[in-house]
């Protein structure tokens, strides 16, 4: 983890050194799409602020199988609703059986906004999952992933 944080600090330092380098002013990269960048609210690096959520095992995991299945179905329906509203740009489970069950990436400015959205999840309300929220900086192109996903999806995941 320390190595990751160290690497993150180096990357941020490099990013900031480029940002304040006067020789970089007015350089526009070939292929830059100003209209799309504006639409996606991208900064000059094509990036945007998000809030990343780690979905972790909650303290209440003793539901019977029918209740757990119903909670999971409602959880998936909530994910779809948040994606349709443009508040959730990415969600998915991890394949291992670890403590962290999945991730969300919210297209919101603050942890508080993301916290409010997490409270709409039935699995959070039931205590089956808890969320750990972190501000995150990533490609503004993520905001288009839900529309692209719809073109690849044969079946809706909540209809299983």
C-alpha cells in the first residue's frame, strides 16, 4: 500500500509540474474534441472528479436465501436507476470472495452527495453491505460507458 501511495504522489507531482509549465500553454493535442470535452465536463487533461465507493461486507449477513436474493435484485435495480440518472458511471462486483464485494464510481462532486446516493441501496439499508467512499480523479470518458454498455448488453442483469 505504501508503494502505491508513493507512486500516486510521484504521478500527481508529474501532473502538477506539467500543469504549471508555461511551455505547455496553448498546446492542443491532435484529435482533441472540444465539444465532447465540454459535454463531459472534462478538464484540460480529459479528466473529471468522481467519488469511488468500495462495497464491503456489512455486519448483517444472516438473511435467508430468499431475502438475500430479493435484496440482490433490488440492489441491481438501484444500480440501474442511478446509472439512468447519470449519477453512477461504473459499477461491478469482484470475483473473489473477499471483504470488498464491488465498486461504484459516482459522477458527483462530493463525498456527501455519494453518501446520500448510497443510502438508496437496499443492501446498505439492510446492513448486508457498507460503503467506503473516496474522492477520485479519472477519465471523463467514463461518463459514456453506460451508453456504450447498453449496446453490448443482451440481457439486463437484474432480470436474471
